[in-house]
């Protein structure tokens, strides 16, 4: 019986580092570069707004961090 290992979750800082590394690669295409630049801006803003967070945020978390009043970001409490 094989022992299963939990999937290693990427940290927020690792995601930022990975995006920077890919941006430093001269072979990165212009469309991918634009995506990475936008994502990196959002990740760095998220990190500044949540200095104690280490988990890699989802795209929805990044969006809601910059658009807290968006319909899909509203939290309803009972």
C-alpha cells in the first residue's frame, strides 16, 4: 500500500518569485508577460494588504481584495 503525501501548496511568496522568474525569461511571450505583470501586481497588493497570510490566494481572492464591493465578493451572514 502506497503512502500518500499531501500536495505541497505553493506559498504566496513562492508564487511571486515564480512570476518574477518567468518575467525575467526573455522567451516569455508578450501575452503571457502581460498576464504575469497583472498577476504580480495583484499578488504584491494582496501581500501588502495581508502581511500575515502565507497561502497562495485564488484568483477570486485576488479579485475580491481589490474589488470588495463586487457582487461576487459579498459575504452574507445569518
